[in-house]
């Protein structure tokens, strides 16, 4: 056995702690090997060329492998839509999964991803994204679960639990990363209480779950880059939260000074041999950092690997692990569970949905996205499944006896003509990777201060630089067209088509494809049925058909609120170089403004109806309570409901805020009742105490709870824990 294997066995047998075993292995390393632990193994320009030739993350990115000692190193695979290397399962985007409100389901997704990451030879999954999108224009909204800190934290913890059965997991991007086009340059100013009460709790929840890694963000926070931020990396993460894992940079532009990053507490530079390889030894000689700091990070990196390898599940993870029939079935289930039914009004006395395949003879399927693979952006989260089902393909499979007419072009007259001739009209409208997603463009990356982070270039690259082509040539494989959205509405032509189709056919269903909020005021009152279908993954077409036919009773709920106007959102400038993040966004901002949303946070309809009859306290702990809630299905179809608990601290520093503090899904048979236990946390009601340097939660006696079906539900049950 290699020294690393011996150390793993010692940790597994509890003969040594991971830290003790790491010290034994570290003692065997040379100085060059110790420095090599701290960044990628592939030379920088070779790595960029590999991306250009093969695509992003087509194979794991390896950091700190030492073959002579058997040290595997950190072997990175990206996400969060699935496993980026290979041809794996493309799940719905994270926002869609957040719309299921089912953390057990997300843990199952994590298990599949963890196995597929192992099958690709990786051991470190960089796909636990819990950034809070304070504004829906953020281009990477699709990579996170919603805009509520508690909801975000619970889903991030679930994905961590699932993946870490097989690999190390990494949560990202720490912190305050919710602008895409300006992410390399923007400085985010935030008050300390807002930082801890709003923008960090979800990261802490995932840290408390035991996540191995924390990836820093590109932006600066209060004047210092996140990748070299002592307050975030050491004071908060290590000293306040007790984090014992590893910190890693975001790729290529993750910090500006290799010595400052190491001193601040950043353990690993990703993904290639770049700034640290080029400059760290000379900076050590100059006294800008120390060998003690090198050892501190090296020991953390080795301990993280040993801890994971000693506890992870064994198994045979060969090529057959990728996109199995079971995994595809799960992707279809998640996609169906994610669909949010926003509207379903009766036409001639009967709701438009569901559609009975035995009764429907003709369907007009309309829109440029109706038969297009559209699983999300083409940035670092892009997964490459072996197959994909479009909406049209799913509808054709589910309605074999119906005549299906497809209209893909942007012609309202032709769309209306097809709709007029059909029994049902289905419009598929929304966004693509060209509209929103990760952005690595020349205007962002050709800045002199960013190019200065690159190592000296080989001659052929220098010539390209002189010609002004090097940046685009070497980043084109990871460049996405999207970036932050320029509009929160559908394209004007899409809205025109929707209105024309609705005028031609009263049985019009609109399927909205997007990651976040879409303003619908110009057309939602013209149509009887609206579905939010997200970027639904490889089985999305079948999942849509499952919802349309009623094979799946809609159970998705919004993980954010949809306002009626952009005026009810925080200010946003996608090109800003400086911005201040405040306390209020989303539903809390709407409440503060007294503005009624089009659809509140947590909203979603079903093909049946539910009431919450009773809520009682089962137990109370210091920072949470367990509730017992009875839900009745008053309709004629079996279904799944989401119970949502909001809390208020009437005498606290923010008495008007009513954050989400608990939720649970429950299956309820038709015309029957079911009882579900809901775990709640008082931490969303806690406030930052600058003197104590921690958040202080209220006592149970100080809290008023509402147990309902969405934010500000008028039929919610009010519960006081003091009896």
C-alpha cells in the first residue's frame, strides 16, 4: 500500500484522526511537493488549450496529486445540473429542484451525481451553489435554488449529504455573488448585520452539514477580493463557524495576490498551475507569507482527502454508472415535481388542465422552444447527456392519437391560425443560453488587471496577444452568450404570439421556460393556464407531458415571488463596478413596500385543493420546534402538498419581517387527510450581535408562527409556541 492508503486505513480504523494522518503524510513531502498541493497540476496555458480543444471540464481537473505517495489530489468535477465530465444525467436546473421543496428528493439527486462523479475519476464535486439572487436578472439564477436563505441552506445541505456519500462536495460562491457580467470587477458593500442575517446563513447551514470545500467568489466584498479576504475566509469561516474543510478559489481569476490569498486562508488555487506556481516561492522568500501558512493549507487539503476516502461508499463505478435508466427516471420525476401551475381557469365550466389523451384529438404546439434542446446555459454547469426529450417529443409520446401541429417561427398570424384549428393550443416561450447564463466575454476578461494574472505566455500565444486574439481564442470554449438578463419579460414577439393564440383558442396553455422571475402582466390575464417549467433537464419533455395529462398532479411551488412590476425589485445595474446590498429583496421587499405580487413566494396550484386544518407543537428546542400539521385534500385527485411555516418576532429588531422557517412535503390521498411533521428553525429570525460576534435567535415564547401554503396565505393557521 502507498503511504496515503495506509493513512486512509488508519483513519477508517479510528487509529488516527484525519489531521494526525495528514501530518504523517505531509512529513514525507518535499518542499516542491508541498507547494504543489496548493494549486492545479496542469500548466496554465496547456490547461486553457485543453479547454479549447476538448471543452470545459471534459475530464477532472487535478490539483496536488503526488503519485509516489499515492496522494490522489483534489480531482474537480463541476455542476450543479449533474456531473459535467462525461455523458451523465442532466437533471433540471437547481431552481427547478428548489421548486419541488423536497429535500429528500434533492438528496437522491446528489447520490446519483456523486456516483457519476466517481465514475469519471473525480473526487471533488463543485456543484453545491447556494448564492442568493437578490435580483432575478442575475444570469446564473438557474444554478441556485431560490431567493430565501433558509430554503437555500436546506437544499444545499441535502445535495451535500447525497454527494458526500461518494465524493467530497464544495459549496459556492462565497460570498455575495449575484451579478454575472461584472463579477470580475464589482465591489459589493454590505453592512455586517445584513451580511450575517441575509447573505451568509445558507452557507453556514451547508458548512454545519459537513461540506468539504468552500469556493470563493470573484467579486470583492467591502473593498477586498473574496479569494483573499481574511474576514470571510478566517474570522467567519474558521473562527466563528468552526469550518475544518478546505477553501478553493474560483477559476483563473479567483484572487489577485497569491501570498495574500494564502495568508487570508485560501487553501487551493484552481484549476491550473497559475499564480502560485509563478510567484509564491519568490513571495515566500520576500516574507509576504510563510512556510507555516503553506503547511496549514497543505494539511487541510490532505486531511480533507483522507476524511473522504475513509468514509465514502465503496462500489464499482464504471462507465455503466452514467445516465442509467434509474437516474433518467429520477430526472423525469424531479422535472415533473418541479413544474409550477400558476393558473388553471375553467373554460366552459372545466379547468383547461389536465388534458385527457383519450379525448384530445388535436394540439397546436407553438413557439421557438417547442422542439429545441434547452436545458440551461452553456457555461461551467453544462451537462452533456446521451439523450434529451423536447416538449414536442414528450407531447407526441403522451398523445399518440392526436394530430400535433408544430409552429416554430415567430409569426403571430400563423400561430393563431394553427391554434384556431386545434382543440388545445400550447405555447412554449421563454429564454435560452443566449438570454441568461454564465458569461466570460472579452469585455470582461481582456482587462489589463485580469490579463496580468496569467503566467508568462509561450511564443505562439504572445503573437496572438499582439494581434488582439489571444483572449477570445483561449476562452471561447467557456464563453457563454447569456450573462445577466437585459429584460424580465418575454420577448415582445413571444408576448404578441401568446395574445394572438389566446384570442384564437380559449384553451390556451402557456409553458414558461426560465430560471427566475418572468414578468407576465402584459399577457397573463389573457390565458387560462400557465405552467412554469424551468430548464427541465434531459427528461423534461416527458415530465411536461406527465403534468399536462395529469399522470403527475402538479406539486411545484415558487422558490421566489413574482412581482407585477420591476419597480418592486432592488436596484440593479449589470455593469456596475460598485453596489450596496441591502437587507430586503424578494417577498420581504414586497411586504415592506406593501406591494401585492402577481404570485407570492411559495405559490403553486394543483389539480386538487388542500386545506391546512390544524397545527400543533410536538416539541420545542433552543433553536427550533417540531410541528404536527394536518392537511386535507378536498378534491378528487391524489396529490402532494407543501406546508410552509413563516415566523415573526414582534418585539425583535425587524418586527415586520416574516421569513420562512420551515417546510415539508406531504402526500395526501383524494378526499382524505394526512399528518406531517415540520421541522422549523428559529435561526432565520436571529439577528447579528456585533458585541457577541454571533447571531442571537429569539426564544420560542417570542415567536408567532403562520402555517400555510404560501407567503401571507390568508388561510394560514396562526400558532404561538408559548401556548
